[in-house]
């Protein structure tokens, strides 16, 4: 996989600085996309199990990142358990945008404004590479799951369902 140097987003800058191999995949974003992740998978011709969405939840009042396949949903109980918490609920979108520095539909687990506890669904380990948002709508970054985990300081756990 070729490394692409970009001056575009904090996610691509973080990946470049870390010296990891990655590839960028731009695509056209439809105006009325109800699911940004499913639209990205379809536009890129990638299996939805291999393209991961970045979701923020509040676990015991603390913002926490869950990275799960777009083909499924985030299991809030499993996320809470993975970070040693008791109760989780989806974060307010405005809080997610403020904490990460990205807009909803383009939130990347890489290069976030604040380093938040992060958990990647363990299904990512089944693939040589996975896709996550590169920090804006219409751009995905493909990288090895081990690099995703290392760059985000994430744990791996079964946090996806469906």
C-alpha cells in the first residue's frame, strides 16, 4: 500500500507523522445520505464489514470513542464494559464535534482534538486493512488494523452487534 502525504486533515497528518502505510480513498457524497458509512461503502465498492464508523458515547459521563463496522451497530453495554464503565449513552452530536474537531459524518478516530478513550471492534482484526473516515465527508483512509489501534491508543473488544 502506498503512503500518501496529505496536508488535508488532522487524521492524514497524524498517519503521515506516525510513518504508517495508508491509502486515501475520496468519493462523492450524496446530498441526502441517511447513513454516511453505508454510502461510503457503496461508493467505494467496499464490504460494509470492512468500513468502520466512528461513534462517540458518554460512558459514566466521559466521552468515549467506539469504532465499529458500518454493517452493524455500537453495543453501548459492551463499550462501557470495555472501558471499565457501567452506563453508556450516545453522545450529543455537538459535543462529539467539539471534542474531536470533526463534523458528524466525517469524524475520524485519528487526529482528534482531544485524546479520548477508544475501543475498536475486534472484528477489524480479521482484515489486512480497514477503512475509517479520514476526517471529512467524502474521504476514507485505508490502513492496517494494528496501525489504527496503535495510533488511537485503542483497545480491541467485541463492541459491535448485528
